[in-house]
């Protein structure tokens, strides 16, 4: 779980750079997995989780 949280902290920094409309509240870790978090964020952005990860991989 700790490794997942560390990864999330790095990932959310990239997400904010790419999608400045995301708020701190959107990026607060909630119980679940990274996949769950990406699904929630991608839904807010109107894209799929796969598209979101493709964007992140480009950074």
C-alpha cells in the first residue's frame, strides 16, 4: 500500500500539469487502488482511464 501511495504522489503531480482543472480534492487518495482513482479522475475529465494513462506516459 505504501508503494502505491508514493507512486500516486508522483502521478498526481503529472496529472495537475496536464489537467489544471483538477483540484486538490480530486487528487486526494481515497481507499481503493490507483485504477479506481484513475477511473474517477478520467470520468471527471470526460476521457477513459486508458486515455488518461497514455497522456501521463507522454510526460
